[in-house]
């Protein structure tokens, strides 16, 4: 079983789409804060489970039976490390064989304010004893382009 956290977000949905092309839907778990937003995934045969990084009690049941977990990093600045720690701890309790974590490119050398929490998460993951993979994503182009339609509409470009 493969768990994708943040499965209703932009990256999570893309990951689920790619997994559906490669493995049976029954082997995919969409871990989401709002299960009602994942009805489309459920209709495709994907298991939808409630998982809120800020509610650690939801994570054990979300990860039950999982072999692999994709931890898509939280967007909540100042809360990321504690949220990620809760996910890592739950994955360890569940006996997950691989946790992949979406960090940031050159986390240890980055001057981005958000890099510190990624560095802390990476260190905690290394110390956890869980087998892991770091996915050090670059800055998403969408971070720049998401505001373009509004800027164009107001002549601010």
C-alpha cells in the first residue's frame, strides 16, 4: 500500500494520477484533511483516509497497512516541523518500509525562510531509523504563475 499525504493538493493529485497509471487503485491510499474533497479519488477506487498533520491521532489509522508513504511537506510556516515529526512518528509506528519527503532544493544552504523547517525535518527523518528518500524540489513555477491571471485582469503586469 502506498500512502500519498496531501492527496487533494496540487502535487498530491498529480502523484495519485501517475500512480493510478502504474498500480491498482486498491493499493493507493489518499491521506487527506478533508475526505469530502476526495470524492473523485474514491470514485476511482482509491482508499481515502482522514489524516491531518496537526491532529496526530488521525495518522495511525491513515497509515495502517502502508508500505510506503509520500510526505508532501506542509504549507503551514512555523508548524511544519512539528507536523512532519508527527507524520514520521506515525509512519514508524505503522512499520512503513520507505518514507519519501518533499523537502526543498539545497535545504541546508538555502536562504529561504522555509528551509530551516525542512532541514529540521530531514535531520529528524535521518535519526528516526526509517528508510527514506529526500525529494528536494526546486521552487514550483506555479508559485510565480498562480497570480498572473489576477495581475493581468488589473493591469498590474
